[in-house]
C-alpha cells in the first residue's frame, strides 16, 4: 500500500494563522481482479446453444480502489474517513458511473470503549457480517453464486448512520438510513442490526434488516439470518439460514426473475461451505446455497433454486493470486425464470487478482 501524509494546514483549508496543524495519514489501496468466464446459458449469450465466453470482474473480489485515513485525537479517540469506488478492469469503467465513489463514502469517530459512529454510504450490517465472517465465498462477485446473500442483505445503503462496538466476545452493530422522499418520509428508510459472538474456535452470528421501498412506504422487505462457523487447524466450516419477506420487488430483481412488486415474496434460504488451506500456497473453497421461495410470479406459486460452487486459489505472493472456479445453478417451478433459457446453468472461470 502507498501511504501519503497530508498537512491539513498546508492544504489551504482556511485554518487561522498560528493554529496547530493536524496531520492525517491517508492510505491508497485497492484490488485489481479480472477473469475469463464461461456460462452455459446467459441472457447476453452469443452462441447458438445460449453459451458465452467473456472477460468479467473477479470471482470473489470486485475490483476497486479507495482512500482511507485517520487522525489521532488523543485519549484513544480518532477521526477517520473512507472513500471507495468499484471499477471494471475489463473496460476501465466504474461499476456505477452515477457515483464518484460507488462502494463506500463515509466519515466517522472512534471513541474507543464507547464505540464507533460512521455516517455516509456504507455496507449493511448483515452484509458485513456475511462477507467478513460467515459466507464461505465472502459473498462472491458473480451473480450466479452471490444471489442469496446479496438479495437478503442489499449489500450497501446511502444515508446510513451506523454504530459499532465490542463487549468482550460480543460484537454489536446497529444502523439506520433515512430515505430521500420528503412527501413520504418513511419511504426508503432502512433499519438493521447484527450480533457476533466468538467462543474459542466457534463463531455465532445473527442479523436483522427492514427496508421500505424508495417510493412507497406501504411496501417493505424484511430479512433475518443465523450463522455459525468453526475453525479447525487448516479448515473452516460455515453454515447459515435466511428468512425473507419482500413486497418491493428487490429480491426478484437480484435473483434474476420478474421484478413485479406488491407480491409478498417469501424466502427460506440455507447455505454451507468449507475453506481448506491445503498448503501455504493452495486454498480450496466449496459452498452450497439453497432457497425455497413462494409468491414469486403470482400469489401462491412456489419455486426452488440451488447452487454449488468450488474455488481453487494459488498464491504467487501475499498480494497476488491465480484462481479457478466452477459453479452450477438449478431452478424449478416458479423460480425457473431466474435463469435465462434453461433450468440449469454451468459456469467456469480462471482469473488473476492483485491486492495493493
């Protein structure tokens, strides 16, 4: 990582002459990750059988660059910020061209034992719990293997105020995000919380989240989940459960099906996986996801979706890795529209990731 020290006084921020000049340590960081991806069927397919080969963002880590910095305020307190933008290495474009920083943009205060408060564009507590601790793929980048946790957690939210603290073995996070519709002030609001408890090699976690539709507070998505992990000597196992109800059409959109709103979609999802550090350079991950859904297209219908994923990573160094991945999805009944053209889909990729 490159570290740059900025003098705030010298930066022309209008500090009075003679005032003490604070210094902020700023770090430039990022991930450059790109892969060659094969899909047996795709809505953007070019082959006669519906298959396609394309260059894509990475399998597990979305490419991104960012800036983060902090200032020591004394007595164990500090001020800090983080700005992070997603990029698509295959074409150099931002992952969301409508934002200067599409992934994270927040400022915060760390009060030590009294906790941390952050404000801005941030990950939801449920997503952070999964990505950092309990999802075996750290919520994989390809939509073919990230559909369940991404649909339930919503990944990140604008206008978020988040509080985090740790009490011994218990980590607590709570968040609230305001909407942007002044005529319907509940519209777009989101509430979330997560708990994580560590007992030796065992980790336990839970999260809850409620999000109101951006334009109609009569429609909302509610989700909660339970998680567990256990660290063996060279392997770590994971398992989790999701319960979701959605009236906004969000889950249908992420899953790849119809975006019909006002249906009270219900999901019961499960996942399990293992990561194995086979050698100092080789790491193997296997993961399985399952969802049983109701009210997907019309009231009373039911569907099922499965995914199996395997990833092998080879470390060239601490910062550079080669990898290969294979995944298989299957849908049935009402969930059939979540995969284009067929009831199952096979994907495979090889890629290279560099962390800086």
